[in-house]
C-alpha cells in the first residue's frame, strides 16, 4: 500500500486555488484580452472573447473556456462542455488540458471515476512535461486504484514533479525514499527532498524535517533547526509538531536566548516560491 498523505493529497475542489489559464497568440487570435477581462472579474466578457478563439481553433482559448465551464464562472457550470473543450485543446497538444481531462476522470467530475482513463491523460500530459500531471500519475501508481500499486513508477513520476519544484511531490518522494519503498532507502536523499518541500512551506515536510533534526537522521543533529522547523509546522496547525517542539523546551535542549531568536526567525520566515513555471500559463 502507498503511504497516506497527511495533508489530504488530491482533495482538490473544482474551485481550486491557483487555477491556471493559458495565454497565446496562435492562429491569429490573442487570448490576452480574455485574460485581462478575467483578471478584472469580467467573466462574461472573457467567455465571449474565448468563444471567438474557440471558433478559430485556438487551443489556449479552448482550455481557458473549459476552465470557466468547469467552475461556473461567467457561464452555467457544465462539466460535459468543460470536458469537450479540454478534449479540443488536448487534440492540439495542450498538456494542461490533458491534465484537466485526467483530473476530471480521476475525481468523477461529470461521470463516474475512471482511473484507467485518468491515467491515460495524466501520462500524456506528464510525458509532455506537465509537473501536476506527473504528480497525479505518481499518486495513482502509489495507491493502485483498481490495479496493483507500482511504487517504482510512482517514485519516477514523483521525482519528475519534484525536480520541477512541486512541494507535495517532493514530500511524497522523500517519504518513499526514507522508507525504501520503490527506491533504495537513503536518509540523506530523503532529507534533501523534505528540505526542498519544507522551504516552500509544505507543513508536513516542515514537521518531518524538524523530526529529522531532532534525531540526526539524514542531517546533522541540530536542536535549533529542529525547533525552527517544528515551530513553522506548528504555525500551520500541526498539533503533533507543536507537541514535539514543546518537548524540546521541557527537556531544556535550548536556552531562553536561543528560543527567543528562533521565534523571531520563525516570525520573519517566508517560503520560497515554487520553481515549477510554464511560460504559457498564468500561475
């Protein structure tokens, strides 16, 4: 069985944070006008403009309009129409549309879940370099969903997404490597990926990294680093991290002055931005 995600991996609703929209000037059509309307909250105007692009066969307009139908912004929510538009964009090689098709089939948005079809679309998008699709594909491999889990393939796809900067993929890759599932057990490499994820503010990775510093596992034993990362995880309401941090205090592992400085550092700390960028997508 795959490892269970502490942060509710894949529980992403249709009105998801960070919904992405594509921009291009293909086929003599400029989707920027639609994007400007969308950013200004003029969703009906964006729908109108992107429908013009769809009529001209513009893949980005097809994708963007599909997102609006999927979420019900500027139009009545229509998952069948969203799927149709994503298919049109995918037929033009639009990797983000392929990812959305996989997402809709995995989640059962519009139809009953179909993991085989979801895997097909995720595979196409991941092979085209889409990190979200690689992460989603890895999750299907890890958990199985109607087939035997394949942790080696899960590791490979998590690694693809991790190298493109997705913090959740980095966390799950680190877990698999730490436990020697689908990969050679390697505490140092696991700590590297936990660090990459934690530095982007992924709470579960912050907690695990703090635990590693407490134990000196994969990293040098360091109570200051342990306290810092556990404090950052505590700020995201991870109660177990709070208990572990308080245990350091009870055991008097740090002086009052050290704790005071670390609290200030935690208060000023800001996560790094994800390195995963697609110049054709508005993040």
